[in-house]
C-alpha cells in the first residue's frame, strides 16, 4: 500500500498472458473505485492474489464511501 496525491493506493501482483510479472492497481478518485490493469494485457491472478485484490477493493470501497465527491456529497 502506498500513497499517491494523499490517496491510498493498493497494488496486487499478477502475471500477464506471457507470464511476466505485472500489477493491478486500485485507488479511489472522487468517491469512485478505480482499477488499473496492466496496459493492453490480461491480468492472471493466483488464488492468493485474488484474495489480495478482494481486500484492496473492499478497502477502496470503504475509502470511497467517506471521500467527498466533486459536488461535495459523500
């Protein structure tokens, strides 16, 4: 977990279709959860990494529910 522009960001390890190491990134922007997959690639996750992705998405949803939207609503 790291910080980008004072927002939390989660990275989950995966592999692309060729077996190269990649990351799926999850963060919250303006009250919405953003999922960034490897550019132009397929993300292949192990069962453990799927659990990590699930946890990252859960945490992002919690953050999104308390982050105000651009119009000031939560």
